[in-house]
C-alpha cells in the first residue's frame, strides 16, 4: 500500500523538492498552499491551507483522508523568515511569525493525530532550522520559533509513542530557495543605532541563501528518514561548517562561542 504524505508549504522551495522526490519514489503526496489555484506547475496535488486558520487545516485533512482512506506522514514544512533588531520589529509581526512557525505546525499536528492514532501508525516530521540551536543576532525571533518547535518535537515524541506514531525533527541549514523574498525584515532605519551592522547582516543572510545547497539534499534526507523504522529525535542537514558550529557550541565556553558569533556578524562590543 502506497503511503499518503501531506507537506505543508509544498508549493515552493524545500517543500516542493521533497514533494516531487517522494512522488517519484512511489508515495501519494499532497502539498499545501494558501492559494493553490495560483500554482500552475505543481507535479502533485495541492490543498488549501493557511496554517494560521484551523478551519482550513481541518477541512484539507478531512478531504485527504476521505479520498485516500488514511494519512501516513505529515511533513510540517510551512514557515516564514523574519529579520531585524528585536527592539525594532513590530510586535504584530512577531505574533504573526509565531502563528506561522509554531502555532500553525502545532494545529496541523493536532488535526492529524486522531487519524494516525486510529491507524496505530504515522510519522510526523517537523522542519525547523540549524538557526534554532543558537540565538543569532538579527534573527532572534526566527531562531526562537524554530527552537520552540524543537522542544514540541521532543515532548510530542514521548506522548504519542504508545499509539504507534513516530515524531522527529529535521533542521536544515542554508539552501538555495526563495525564502529570502518571502520573509519579513524590519526596515533599516536611517536613525537606527543598529543601522550599519544590521544592513551587513542582511547582506550576509541573503548571500548565504543564494549560495546555499541544493534542496534535493533535503528531499533525499527526508526519504531516508521516512524509510527508517525508528527515526532519531533529530537530524541536521546542510553545509558541514554550519553543522560544525553546533559542535563548537557544545564544547566551547558560552562567552567564547558568543564572541565567535559576534566576530562573524561584525558586531563590536
């Protein structure tokens, strides 16, 4: 029996690459988009989901289960970027960010769990970020939303094991996608005390995305995880140096690691 997969945010970037790869490997794939009718080139069906709207989540999942009779795998991929000095990011933008990157994935999980529990099987993969393992300057809100989803993954794994449901986390590094064009970034204000360093940080972030890895690497990793009977708590996928930075954080004194980050972002104390 072919397994049925739902990928939130499956119309572009990493989600699209994962969906196409899983489809080509025999999985029944559904992606989601806030406006699926505008996506004309999808190689797998898209359902309408805005992860900030629980009714759209529930309706889409009911449609999939009604058509396929089951839902085996959820890949919580929908997310947005946000940058800026924490002092200067409007609170409404911070709230919206957490609705998309944290509360949305939680609501999707809530919606799929009854079906997976009834099947006594299922796999939930939460896509976070290597940035979620460290408080990056001018990306603090993004880092914290992804870090919070990491903790949700850890707790949820233990809560649903008795129902035959596996939960894991995949933290990608920088990949060449269109995430930079879709993120919110606080404007660089002419009178801001953060002006120069923040602008340099923005330029650096855009460069990292533009020169990032091939999203196909993520797709291959996801397939490998799906075909693993008992997935690990977390996986990291991306450039070796970004993964090595997490090793440094574990072994170095916290102030020394902070100094490395400040030097990287050209922040002077």
